[in-house]
C-alpha cells in the first residue's frame, strides 16, 4: 500500500485543495490532518482516497506523523505548499526502491551541515560549531526545485517531500514536541535508528513551491533558536559519507 500524510490548517485551504487534487489519485490512501478545523470540508468527500482527521490539538507540521501506516507500506509525507506533478508518487517510489536498501529514508530537499573548518583557532571552531547562527547558516541545501543527477547522502531531509517505509516512521509521541521543526527531529530520529537519509535524483523544476504567507521557515526556523542548534548537534557532522553519492554499500546498518 502507498500512503501519503498531509497536515494543514484553515488559512491554507486553497493550497490544501490543490495538494489533495494532485496527490489523491496517485495513492491508495491520503491522510489529511486538519489542524484547527471545526469540521471536515465537504469537498474532501470528492476524493475517495482522502482520510480526514481533526486532531484534538494543533499538531502543526508534526501532524504528518500522526496517522500510522502498516510496517510494509510506503509512506510519503507531503505539504500543502508544494506543487506535485502527476508522476510524483510513481517516480518517487521507483527512485526509493532503486536504492536497494532497507535502512534508508528518501526525499528531495536535503541539507548537509558543514563544520567550521576554515577558522584558524581550534578553540574558536569548537565555540562556533554549534552556535545557532552558525550551524544553520553554514549548511549546504539541495533544494527540491534544483536538479540532482545522482542520489546523495545528506544529514537532513525536508518532510514535505519525503518517502519511507511504514516500519521506519517515528511514533507520533517522538514527534509531537517538535512542532515547527519536524525536519530536524526526523533527522535526529534517523541518526539514532541507523537510517541513512538520501536526497533523490530529479530534473530541475519538476517540483515547485506554492507561494504562501507565513511559512514555517520564515516564521520560526530561520531565527536559529538555541534549542534547534542543540537538536541539530545530535546528528550534524556525524553522517557517514555525507555529501557523497549513495550506494547500497554506504547505507547504515541498524
């Protein structure tokens, strides 16, 4: 079974409709977590694959991890602010399975954290390495809009364009307190559970962002909060072969 998990909230209903229309025909089940909704929108009934859920509390971006899936399912976590092409799911599942490994999580938006290696003082490198304004701004981003010719090992993947096995999904209890930084918590989970994060190949422009006001990156992540740096410290600079092309031999073992 192929399952997609999506979380949204009322100000994004127009974007949600677009994402559901694009993704529902491509999957067996589309779980739609409706944060802050008082009732399920009637138009969701037009999509038989859609399974709406109104959570008791606002889960924000962690809502993508609230609905569970069978261990042998293929799970895609998606967002309402990305334009997904008609072949998104088929192409993503093919690319994921082509990795030929049981210990990988795939995606299209990768980050590689780079240590403060060029500073002359070892003491200064140690001080700056995990400063919030350094650790986030020093990363290399493989943006989902940009072309990538070969699968690449990364430290972190964006949860809006991610694919994994149901067995490798973190329990919601592990994600619930990571509201607004689900990408970082997911990367930590993968590091702690021996899962290699792989940025998947794609042509440039195949995926495109939907312009919306008040994205999580603008409102929260870009401010480089101290606790984000501490969270990143748990996995950054520790990924074997990070930044190198993925081969099955480079997959981590649990």
